[in-house]
C-alpha cells in the first residue's frame, strides 16, 4: 500500500514522508518496531518508556528509530523517526515527539555494520553489572562459559558462525553517565576494545545489543538476556560462572 | 460516537450520563481505564480486585474512577464512576457497584494538580515497605540512588524535567489503617512533607502513584515498580541501595 | 441462543444436553469456565492439565465441572461435565473424557453453600505447605497477619463482609493422598474444623478455594495466591509472617 | 482445505508438498507447531530461537519439525520441515531454512514410539542440572518425590497410567556437547538406561521431553518444567527433594 498522492500538507510539513512509514509488509521497520516493542514490553525490557529500538531498512538504508518517552507497548508507526543513512539527516520527525536519546549510540552500532540495535533496561542486565563490580571490581567485564545459549551469540563482525559451547562469552561494561548521549564515547571505546562483542552493558542502566539484521539482533538480545538472568540465578545458588581451572576441559 | 437520544430511562435513572462513558476515542478515560486495568492485572498490580485507577478528563475536568470490588481485567466502561471536579459530586454512579474506597486518596492527588492517580498492591512495593522498616525503622522512607530508571521520575510539581541519574530517590512510607479511606490524612501529610514526590508507599499494602496526566502517571508507576523490584533483588544479592560515603561521587 | 431443535442424535446420545452448554452469555458457566481456565493457565495455576474449576449455575443450580486431563488453556465448552445438584447425577458426560478427580472435593464445597470451587497447583501454595511443616510441624496451619490483601478474603459462611487488616488469616493444611478423591474425608474434616475458611491447602499438592459465587471464589483464589507468594518472598528475606507479641497492636 | 491444483512450480520445486502443510484443522501438526511454539515462547522455553518441537502426524506417520534458527513466536506453517517416517526422507525442505539440529535427537524418541518430542532451553532445567552436579556429582540423575505434579508423568512406554504420588521421579542427565547432533549417542544411551523415562536433561543446556502423542508430550513437558522450577525454589528455601529415610512412608 503506497501513500495516497493527496496527503494533507501544512501542519504536516515537518513530518514529511508518510510514505516512509506506510507499508503493508509486517516485516517493514515501520510495522516491525511497534510490534517488537510490544513484545519487549511484555519481557520487561522497556518498562516506563525505557529502552529503545532501531532498524536499518534493508532496501533504502534508512534508519528507523522509536521516539523518546513513548509508552513502548502503545507505539504506532506514526511515532517513528526516520534518518537517512549514512547522511544521518532526518527524513521524518514526528511533531510533539523528541528523538531518542539513544540515537548517537544506535549510530555507533550502525557505523560498525549493524542492521539493528536494541537497548533494554532489563533488570537482569542491571544486576549483572552490579554483581560483576562487587566480585571483580569496576574494570571487569562479565564472563561466563559452558552454556548452550552462548551458541545464540555470533562470533564477531565479519566472522561467520556463532560462538561455540566451549567459548567463554565476554561482555564489556561501561559506567553510566548523567545523560544517555554522553555514553557514546565510552560505548565506542568498548566497541573498539571488544571488536567481536555484539553487546555492551551499562552499569546500573541496561544493555545495548546489535546485530547484522533485525532477526540476529533480536535473537542475540534474547540470548544475552537469558544468560544474564541465568547468571543471576546461578549466583544466588552459589554456582560459579566460569571454572577457575580450565585444564580439565576438552575442546569440543 | 455520541449517546443515542432515546436512551431508556427509568431503572437507569441513577446511572445518568451514558454519554459520559461513550466515546470512540481509545484515549478517552472511559475506554482507557478498562484498557489500563487489563494491563495492570497482567503486571500483578491489581490481583483479587485490589488497587484502583482514576483519570481526570482533560476536556471536561471530570474524574473517572474504577469501582470497588470489580475484577480489574474484566472491567467495562459502564462500571465507571464519574465525579464532577472540583465540585466532587457524582455525575454517574453505576447501580449495584460501590465507589472505590480509594476515592478520597485519589482526590488528595487531584487536589495537588494530578491528572491521574494509580493505586497498586504490587508485591514489590509491599516488600520494600517491610525491608525499609526492618533495616531503618518505622519512620524511614525508601531511598535509592544511581539507577538509570530513576530518570523516569519527574522532578516535582511545577518543576520541569525529571530526576537525574545522580539524584537520590526518596519515597515516603505511611502506616496502613483498617479502612482505606482512613489513610487520607497520613497520605496528605506525606504529600506535604515530600512535596516533590509522585508516590507514597503504604506499609504492608502497596503504593499510590500519580502524575500530571495519565501518560506520566503510568510511566512513573512502571518506573517506581521497576525500582522496587530491582531493590528487592539487590537486597537478596547483598547489593546496597545507596552509597554510605557520597564524597567520591562526581556530580553529572 | 438456544440449542437447535434438530440436534443430531445417535453417537451423541450419552452426551445429552447440548443446550446445557450453549449460551451466548459470556458469564454462563459453559463459557466462563474455559475463559477462566485460560486465565488460570497464564497464572501458572493449572500447568500440565493440573488443577480444576467448577461453577454452580445460579439459574438452574446445575454444577459445571472442567474434565480431567484436558489442557486447561485449550478447553472448550463441549468438554464440560454437568451435574444436577443437589441430586448429584450427571446431566452431561462428554464422550472420551473422564470426570475430574476433584469432583467429590468440589461437591464438599458446594454442600457447604459454595457457588464456585477452584483447585490450583500453584507453586506458591505448595511451597507454603512445605515451609509451614518445616517451621511449625505437620499439624500447623498457615498463619499470616497485617497484609492489606487479607481484606480480599470473606469473613466466613453466613458472616457479612471481609476479614479486617488486623485479623490473622489461618488456612488449614491437609496431607496429600495417592488418589485425589481420597482427600475428601480430610478436606471435609478441615472444613468442619475451620468453618470460616474459604481455602484448604494440600501438602505438596496445591490449594482448594471456594466462594459464594464465581466472582468471590476467583477473587479469593487470587488473594490467597498473592498472599502465599508474598509469604514465600517474605520468608526468603527473613521477614516474619506474624508478630510474636501482639500486645502492642491497636485494634483497627 | 486442500492445496490448489495449480500451484506455481519452478522456484518452489525443492519445497514440494504444500499440501503437507495445508489444513484447516487447528490440531494438524502444520498448524499446531507454530501455535505451540508461540505458547512455549511465552513460557521462556525457546528464547533466542532455542529449543525445538516435532510432531508425528497420526494419519500419515510423517514427522513435522520446526526449523533451525527461526524465532519461535513468529513461526509459520511454511517454515516447517516434513520427514517421511520411518523412511526418514525429507518430503518438504523450505528454501533458505536449515533443518533443526535436534532432528536426530527427535528421531531417537520417535524410534522408541514417541508421537511428539519437545526440546526446551528452560532455565529451570539448566539450573537443575547444575544443582544435581554440585550436590551429587556428575553421574547423578535428578530425583524428587512426593509432589502431586509427579502424577502428570506417565509410567513408561507400554505401561498404562501415570506415576503415583508415592513414586520417586528420576530424570537422567547427560553432558552437553559442542554440536547438538553429537548428543544423540548419549541421549540414546540414557533412553536405554532409563527405559521408562520420558525426559532427558542436558547439562547446561535444557531438556528433551517426549510422549505418545502431542497432548501427552506437552502435558509432561509442562509437568517436568513445573517440577524443575519447584525444585530450584525448594533448594533456595532449604527444603530437600527426597526424604533420606523412607521407612516412615506408607505406600498409597
């Protein structure tokens, strides 16, 4: 379904480009972002308008971003911001809505080849950042190994395939800042230091997860969250995340 | 859709004002309250007909209140009470239903400028009131700091913007009473003592949360609940809610 | 909608009475039981075909009972058994389905004036029976006080109103047996010993909850479950269920 | 509804057999697998495309298997693989999708008379494998007794009826391998060693559950998961899974 030719203009002028968010394809970013956000809300990832989602349209390269401050489970396609990419110029800015403060962080992922970036406030992510700090200090990353779900995480940019069951998963953690956009520098530094990571945890805040496309980003975001939750429960039950002595392990 | 002109009268006499609850706008309080209550039920906030919700209609100023004792996930617009405001006279009283015992407490929030007030029996809220009492005594309020979700809470009545990541969130706690309406005095006292707070916890009972409008009240209610849940989990894991020594913190 | 006059007979002979389960009223037991069972499934009360539900039709007095061994979230009106009451003779027995083993236990509640009886396998109920046994021995009942949700429990048969915030809630616990129907005797004994109780816990099994009508039974079942869950969490956090010394309490 | 006679061929050639997945019956495997997968997703069993489901069609004997790497809650009938059985030759292979790596493990269950096999990554299953290893060593199986939900588990292949409340449930645990298909040998060994078991746990991975038909497999998968969750919670609360001294127990 294409946009009608006789769109009312005037007060819609600064929202130009209804065609950008009009598609009958449920997999189009304009339909998929509200759909995913409803799912993420029920998973507890975007409570209280927290978190965010962005998808790069595979046909046009444009980036679709959920706005700031909107209840994620009630979001509509008309709420979305659209950004030309790599020009990074807004093609669509809904009136009365503010762009997501995650925008520069999402762009950091897109600049490294991502096709989708998801930000959640999952409590499991927040608890992991606190448990790592308490046990291993503020400079430690989160490490865990020998969980089947680790195979849900891709090996790294440009590397085919996924992590193996025998691989140790490492997720960097950065410190939170007063303003979300001020995270950009340390997020990018973590991305450079951990070039194969598809996630960066933010202390007392949540996690950013991305992937080559929306399918991979969502799958990895679910896998990371599963692993964070399992790790918190393991900690409660006195079960270690890694084996201190790896000498006994046979490579698979 | 306006109400039909030839409404049957007689036994409907004391329910006057079907037009008050008849709207095709999903954002109208008559449609929104049942919709939100279904959501709140699935969040565990209004189990066993507990809790309540009230919205002030932005166009008329009338206050819509969910009734007492109705299963929240099965509520219908016809179940709603409507109160003229600030006159505080009933415009609509459904037959066979009782007004919410929360009514005077909701009015305490409306009298202080609220556009919506939500009352939940969330178990996280109840547990927080018990953990605070156990650790800090019956006079202590709940305090937590350095969580991103704190930014989901507004700064205070008449103050633009939201709390900062570096702010400490304080939520007063009042003691429960035998009858819900008897909470009014201590709720109002807590509102006066904590004029910037948008929530008051009730020991062994739940929480009242309000906001300038329904969007802000719902967003804050979710953010408070997220923070209460996270704080309970932090307590289980031996993670402190606040730093004893704040000298090392750099203001953001 | 009444049943069509020309119902096919023959193989339907022993299922007589399609009219008993044919109603366009969503509150009719034939529609309400499948609806409630979907809800109970999502609450984790009837996992793996566990648990059961029965409602006495207010107009006919007939009792509608969910069958044994059917996936509760996929139940249909045609799966229901219907029993004349107080004659206790089957008016409708679906082919290929077995009546619920809970039937004699449900009847024990109906014989004491109930209009609806619900049986859940809620894990919170099971954990409470184990925590009570561990702390207070096999003969103790579950006791808790000073929770607002206690006001969701009615005072007792023939007594108007609900428990007060200051009342202590007591729920008897009976030992499980190999066969569900063998619980009948001890369930009835508990009902006689605790004539005001609307619930009986079954050790390592679950809980039976009933009420004057379906609304009250469902509301109390939710309130009991909320209280069981909260009590388990309180136990984990070292918070006592009752005050040892009640002398300091002021009656509300 | 049968497939239209004039199906487009050409690029659909290697997907032959649209008729295999075209049915108006909601209980047909082609409709039931996507439906169940949505349910399993909401139960947290198939997060991040993990887990899998397979059903043997009772009329044709063909086996329907959910593909690898597809988001389970968004699966469509057209995504399904169909295998002739016992010939084990693909009748339908969707383009661009890979067969589930669980296929040889599912076949191990079908070769032993199963009508449906479900594989979940449930965190409760994973935690049980870790708690058993920690307490009883790597060779121990999971054992628990005296829970009503144990009656949700069938007695064993060819044995009528279900386990009794007084029976001890034993579930074998096998070690995880780098590649899912490499589990086949140890899964089959566990099936031979525990011929009456309808489930095999996989350390740090999840569980395989099967049954004579889809109804029984789903019911048992829910019952096992309920028992795993309850056992983890019991462990947190210091409640033992089995009584050391069974002398005091009276057989039911």
